[in-house]
C-alpha cells in the first residue's frame, strides 16, 4: 500500500512537471513568434517579395510608391494578427498554471502588440491621406513623434524604446518559464 502511494505521488509530480514543461515550451514559442514577427515587420526596408507592380510608369511615381507602401504595411499588419488567437488561448491556460502575476506580465505583451496594431492603422491612414487626401490621419508632426517610431525600427544610433519595452516583457516571461524548460526534473519534484 505504501509503495502504491509512493508510486502515485511520484506519477503526480512527474505529470505536473511535464504539464509545466509543455506549456512553457508552447507559450514561449508563441512569444518568440511575436517578437520575430514584430522585429521583421518594423524594419524600414522592403523585401523584393513585398514589392507590388504599380503598373506602367505613371506621371506621378510618388503616388505609385505611396500606394505600394500602403499595401506593404497592410500586409505586415495581417502578419501580426495571425498568432493572436493562439496566444490568448495560452494566456488563459498560463493563468490557471501560474496565477495572476503570469497573466499580468503576458497581458503587457498583448497590450504592446495592440498598440503596434493601432499605430499601423494610423500609419495606413497617414499614407492614405498622402495619396487621397482623406484628412483623417495624424498631422505630420504627430506622425513623426508618435507613430513612426512604433511602426519602424531605425538602425544606428537612435534608441528603440518600443522594441526595448517588448524585449523587457519577453525577459520577464523568460525568467518565469525558461527554468521550467531547462530543468523539468526540478519541477517534477516540487510540491
């Protein structure tokens, strides 16, 4: 009987450790997907795969280029939206496993992603205003100050506060979850 109870308790601990390990692995995979997608999307340069045929050369090449940029940023926004449902599903599972502090930290990342989505929308409105004169977009000064640094990451000596804040959130999540992946035996022996 004692041997059976010992075996059962050992099995419970192992199952708990595997659950934490599996969740941590799946969740961090989503987090890194967001990080990589945002990093890729925030670059200023366009890939050849992102260029669109603007048709025959027109008298107004600048408008054609603005239309191309509009299409590129609209496609980049769609890339950010793809992993959101899975992340939200994992967020609920993570709260059940790790509690409220985990959820709050993970919500910070989704909040940053929503802010990025909002800035992409403003960026698209700004481009549409330049093309069509919609006048719903932010002013040039507001755009350069509030929208452009979020939508585009500039290399060189300029600081990237938005990118740094995302990395800080990811670091917090790594501190919580990476030890569970590295040493799943220690999790299996916890109460």
